[in-house]
C-alpha cells in the first residue's frame, strides 16, 4: 500500500481559518477585559450618583441651598481619575412656569477608562413637601 | 515504523479549547456592558419619574391636572403624570362627575400588620383643613360602609374600627370589633362579620367586587355597614388583626336625599387623599413611580393617647 504524505486541502483550509479566528479573538481579548472593567465602573458611578441624590432628598427643602459641590464618597477612589459634582439650582422656568418651589439636582461623575473620559449624570427634582421631605 | 502526525490534532484540540474560553470572555464582557448601560438608563428614568412626582406635588389639589410631557435633560424625560386630585371627590363638583351618584369608595393603601407605619389606617370624617379644636363636622350621616379583608387569605382577618367623635367637650371613641371567623368571633367577644344584622352593624363576608378610587373590580372579603353612629364624627381608625395584610376602603352611605348635589352638606367624606403616578423615560427604559398622599395623618399610637389617663411622653 502506498503511504500518503502531506495534508489535504480541506484540512489546511480548516486549520488556517481556525487559527485565524483564534488570533482575532485573542487580539480582542484585552478589549473584552477592558469592557468588563468599564461596565463595573459604570455601575459603581451610577450607585454613587444615586446615593448623592438620595442624600439630597434627606435634607429638608428649606436647608437646600443652590451650589455646586464636590462629591465626597469613599467609593470614588475605585474609579480611576474620578471627579464628581452635585449641582443644586432652581427649577428652570420653562419647566416650572408657575414659580413652584422646586430645586433641580444634577449629580455628575467623570472618570477615565482607557484614557477616555466617561460620564454619568442623574438629574431629578426636589420639591418643598415632596418625596422624603 | 513511521509515526503519523498527531501533533496537528493536539494543536487543533488546544486551539478549540482556547476558542471556547475566548468566546465566553467576550460574551461576558458584552453582556456586562449591555446590563450596565441598561441599569444606568433605568436610574435616569427613575430620577425622571421622581421629578414628575415632585412637580405634581407642587400643584394645587383642587383640580385634576393634565401635564404635558417634559424633558429633564437630553437623555431623560417625564412622559406622563397622572394626578387624581383630592379623593374621594364630591359628586357634582368640577372634574368629579358622578352627578346623581354616590361618592366614590375611598380605598386606602393596604393595611399591613408587619409594618408599624401601615398597621393602622385612618379616614377623616371631620373637616381637617380647619384648625379649630374640635374641627368642624363634615360627614353627618349615621352610617358608614367599610370594605375590608383579603379574599384569598389563609388566615381569616379581623378588624378593629374606632370611630372618634366629639361630645360634651371631650373626644370619645365608639369601637367596632369585627371578625370574619364566626367561631373565633364568639370566643373573643367580637361581632361575627360574616353574618350579622343588628342595630349597630350589618355585615357579610361574601366577597365584594367594587369600583374604588384605586381602580375597578377591587376585591374585598367583607362589607360591614356601621350604623347608629353618633353625632359630631371626627375620625375613623382601623387596625388589622390576625391577617398580615388586608385592603381597606370606606364609603359614605349616601342615604336618603344624599345623591348628586354638592350643596348637600353632611352626605360626603371630605376629599382627603391623592394618588400621583409618574412615568419617566430614558432611552427605551421606562420607570413608573406611584405615591399615595394622605392628609393630616395621626401617628399609630394615637388610639392609646386617647385612652391614656395622663400625658403620653415619648
């Protein structure tokens, strides 16, 4: 019987395509890890922003003063190069046309992921005699 | 002996395993990112919904408002606010309708025995907006309908209703102890709510499906009509016993000539509660917040304060 040497065309094509897929996948693997980290940061930033809003709701309306203060949450250190602010201002006249006693609260958190700036912003109203007041 | 090549098979096997691992990591990262962004959208929608509630709470309660949708910022907006105005409305008044009809049945948030805040509920029978002592009377009929009890509850409910009234310069209490379990009622000296027809109470527990301020076809296990009520009614207090939770509603009985006229004073309960439902939207995510606002709620220990011989110091 004759000995068959070499590899058939189908086998070669199969292996080449398999190797190609794996190379593409492994090349994108660091990206995938980066995405997992990014989604963790997004969740954390959202939690911090939501907590800031709840903290403002716990303050009675009379003691809410218009200002733009920095967020002081210990979890901010878990976000790389993070910086957050809570802005308290009067409700915009276009929305509160009847001069209602409502303050607009905006919690914004910025951080860096892969040298790219990420932002999360939550905005709500707090009114006199409203939720938690 | 010639050795055939096996290394390529081994390599392919290894690469297939690496492929599987790599694919699962990529899939996890995609799912993570998708979930994180959906949760973020959900938070924005919730904040928008709360903003809608705050706006509605600032509006006067005398009329029902229709709010146009408005944007909070570039990514979220308040899509809809439904504000019932004060309930139950007085038939024949603006936006109330119900002319020639009884006042709507006022349904309170469910009684919950496990929560201190909602273990007792109250309904104002007097005019709570006028700050006199005693407050002026508002409802002057001698009977009142009470709907209570969860239909499919394993533990049959009992309820303690106290009618607070004012006579001779003092606040007095007329209690009604109702039990849907007949044998337990007899043992505890309660009124058998499942079947009674006396001068003081008519009651049955034949499951009632009625329309209330909270919606249509609301189910209640028992309906009890409290009769022979004294004059100068002030307040109704209800406390749930035995069951852990129960819906609760009260209706003016509108006896006699009490239908359809807003000038027929004494026939209706003063509008006192308000339901606001606000829907916030961000991207494809919607969140809805509902609040139930009550007027001048007395604390859960109020009944004990009434019975106390001396001052209650907390």
